[in-house]
């Protein structure tokens, strides 16, 4: 089984930074079993709020 991954780079004008040029790294991966593609963005951060488990238990 061969997993295919293609690296891409996108250039945008960033409205948060006075329309300065910015590059964003991404990747396209293909699932060999289903043939479906997915796009992986590397600019997003995974910052999740810690859940309040006390509320779930009560």
C-alpha cells in the first residue's frame, strides 16, 4: 500500500498584517484504500480549552 503526499505552498495577502505577502505550507494526502484526498494545513494551531470535568460528572 502506497500513501501519496504532495507538499504545496500558497501565497496570500494577509489582512491581519496590513496586506503583507505571506506563504502558507500545506499538504495533500491521498488514501490508497478509498481514493479520497485530504488537505493538511500547517498554519493552524491546536489550542483547545481544557474541559471542566466537574460539570460532566455532576
